[in-house]
C-alpha cells in the first residue's frame, strides 16, 4: 500500500461467474464488493472535494498573483519615478554646488575689491587730513598725488599685488620723494 493511498481489489480478484459459488461464498463476495464500492465512492468523493478545494486555491493564488503583479508594477513605476527624481536632484545639487562656488568666488572678489577701494580711500583721506590745515605747494602736490593714485589705480592690480605690496611712503613731504613720485607715475 502506498503512503496515503488506499488500494482496492482488482475486478479480476472477484469471481466472473457466480453459478459455481455457494450461498455463503456468494454473500461473502457480495459484502466484499459492497465494502470496496463504498470505500471507492468515499475515496472519489474525497478526490472531488480535494479537486474543488485545489481549484479554489488556484483561483485564490491567481487573484493573489494578479494583486502582487499590480503592486509590483506600481512599485516599479514608483521606483523609476524616484530614480528620475534622485537623478534630477543630484543634477540640481551639482549645479547648486557650482553656483555656490561661483558665487563664493564672486563674493571673495567683490570683498577684495571693496577692501582695495577702502584702502585707497583711507589713504586719500589720511593725506587730506594731513594737508588740510597746511598751506603750500608741497601739501597741494601731496594731495594731487593722493587723488591721482585714487583715480588712476587699477583696483584689480592692487588686489593681485596686495600680498606683494610693500607700502611705499609716498606721503613724505621732502622734495626728493615728491619728485620721485611724480617721475614714477
């Protein structure tokens, strides 16, 4: 007997002709046939029930599979959308980083320009304050030199040379400095 299966007697195990059988043998064969038929009917009923259950299970699995496939498609679509958003975000982040670096360098450049301009204005103002009360050509020439420097100095050159500049004392009032500064310019 196989595991989980019932074995039923083959038809050939029963007598083909009943004329040669005694009444007791005939009753015994009849009872055996009846018992085998009952077991066979029960087994067929179980088989039909299992087939119905299997078909219902298959329908349920198909329905579940369709739901999973739909959810998988929706998730895949959402994933694609998120990947596109991420790619766009990364691209924008790169562009923003470039803009940040560019703006930072522009701000630094403008700050350097402002510092250089402020230095020129402070130099002019200090010369002006020194010569304001003084009368004379030397004071006037110093003021003109300071004004000339303020108006003609290229701020970009001043910014580049800022680290290399050794402050020359062009505010001296002696005639040698005044003449030298006029010749230099």
